[in-house]
């Protein structure tokens, strides 16, 4: 079996999964020497990228690993307020 990250939720979960993928050994020896894969959900989700300053995008089948502090993303705190439950 290959190593796949299945992510659904906000860009925070996506960023965490990308950091995990970045830490995995790439093309390790063994029975299944393949690169880690990411299932990049593109279904409608009004909050997914609204909570981060810069969206995480997929280009030509690849996703760049965010490289800022922590998970590599900046949380848009104003956006969090818009989605806050009363």
C-alpha cells in the first residue's frame, strides 16, 4: 500500500498533513517505493481557505509545502470571527 494523506477540512488540517508528508522519507526502499500522495479535496467548502491569509494551491499535480513558522500558514483571525457560532 502507498502512503496517502486523506484530508478534509480547513487549510489548517491541510497544512498539518503537508508538514507530515514533508517529514516522511521519500522513495524509501521496500516493496512499495513510491512518493507520498496527498488527496487534495476540491469540493465546495466555504471555510477551507477563508481562515488562512494565503490559500494552499495545487499546481500541475503538486502542492508546495507552506514554509512559514509552525505549520507554515498564517491564520486570518478576522475570518475566524466571521465563522464564529453565536
